[in-house]
C-alpha cells in the first residue's frame, strides 16, 4: 500500500511540477523504463482536470446562489439599492 501511495505522490509531484530536481530526474527515468507509468500519469492529469472542472462548476453554483439571494430576498433590499446605485 505504501508503494502505491508513494507512486501516486511521485506522479502528482511530476504533474504539478513540484518535485525536487533530483526526484524529477529519477521520475523521468522511471517513465522511460516502466511502460505503464506514462498511462498512469495521463490518468492522473485527467483526474486532476475533472476535479478542477468540478470545483469551478461548484463555485459558479455557489456564486449564483449568493447572487440570487442578495438580489431577490426582501431582507437584502438595502444592499441591492446600494449596489445598483454604484452602476447608475
């Protein structure tokens, strides 16, 4: 299990560009020697992309909810008027 976690950490450091120079060089050598490792790196990149995409969608949804609350609920009328006044 520890070996798998270490490999995932090394892949992540490679993809993120955060590995120490010596570790990065060693990982590049492993990429040449292990036929499965480049595929694992590709899957890791895709996974990170999906997580980032989900995070953006989630943030956009949260911002939309806040916007709707601030601009539709009666208790925020004073705030709305102040904001609208800035754009007149």
